[in-house]
């Protein structure tokens, strides 16, 4: 890998932290890692300096040969203003504090797609008028500003439903649905959903740094094949509760959406959101052929063999 002095944002989170660990294992690599919270995960790594910082206000200074920008806000209950600040304004601040010669890798999101069609989505099937939600819109706006910043080499990676060692989002959310021997979800559950092992994503990041092609490039990143969510959810539950005969029950998504809208109308707090219903019921299949062809990306890990 040509890039040696790296800035990695969002390092206190699941994805950013794993990227730091993977890149720190490469020879002759120095990393400045940032996050908004206290983090001791990298204390034993001599080539990693962790800096607690709010990227809206400050960005570490240095002559960085590459930046992997992971930091952002993905809360489906957050306001558009908060999402814009974390995903667009902070990204602007990071870009403005880097040399145009710095290779820039942005961890974006497939929420930029509408997923209204039951087909594999490629990187060109996107529009600001058809993003899944406000989160997707702010990620797309961030991609646009990175493209306009005109780095010598820049990449936007769109991984979906990232999972793996250290995951503190997907697995805990699924396990919260276990009540006795049942799990209840809006349904029917998606029969075709892309997911991404965190180390497959790390492989894609390393491939970007190794290639550092001129221009701005966008890639979907996912495991080799999509999944049936029922299979995934049952596997998570049964791994945690091996002695239980757990079954999945579904409530029609149309009914669940109606309940959510009613609660929202009267500002009654509710854990479920319209976005979370779409997330488990819509088909969301990513076409990764472009990454395979141009990056040499190979999804060597999958959910059931990792």
C-alpha cells in the first residue's frame, strides 16, 4: 500500500475501529484515528494515535497521504438538521483540511437508493429525489461535495448492513426482538437483502488505497450473495439461545406503518420507525460487479461462514 500516513475518522465506532485495526497491521503505517468519545481500543498499537474530537469544530492537522472518512450519523430518529450537520457539514470540514493530493475514501451508504424495484441496484441507480430517507439524502450530498472537492483520487463505498466482530447495532437490535420462543417483525421479511461483513469492507478500503486511481469512483460493497432475513435473524437468535426453539412471527407491514403514523401524529414515543420497517421488508440487493471488476474486490466472507 502506497499510503502510509493515514487519517481515519469515526474510529470509536464499530466500522471505523475495525478499519483502524486492519490498517494498523500493515507495515510502515502511521494512523491518526478520531472519534467523539473516549476510546482505549488502540492503546496497545504503537502506530495509532487516537484523538477525541468533534469534526464539526476541529480536524487533526497533518500531512496525510490518505483519509478514510467513516464518521457520521445513522440514527433513523435523528432530525434532518442533525443528519446534515454530521454527514455533510462535518465532511465538508474534513475535506477542507486535507490536501487535494490526499487519497480520500468515504464510507457512504446504499440508503442513497430507493430500493423500490426488486432488482440488483448498481451505482448509477440513484437520485436525490429517490433516496430511502433523510440519512440517504445527506450521504448522497456528502458524496457530491467530495466529488466537487476534486481530490486526485477519491472513493465512495456503499456497504449495506455491516456486521461482524464488535457489531453493536445489528445483532443487539435483533436479539431485542426475542420474547420467549418468538421473534416478532413487520412482514413479510425481505427475501433478498445484501449485507456486508466488516472485513470484506476493510478489504475494499485497502484495495482503494492500493489502487489510488485518478478521479472519483463509487462502489457498492457487499457479501457475494444476498440473504433471506428470516435465515439471518433465526441464526442470530439461535446462536444466543441454543436451547430455545425460536420461531418468527410477522405482522403485515401495512398495519405496522399505520400504527407508527398514528403514534407519530400524536408525538407518542415509539421504538419502531417507518425506516426500520422498510429496512426489513424491502428487497435491497446490491450489484457488486463493478467493484469486482475495477477494484479486484472479492467477498471472501459471508454471514453463515464467518
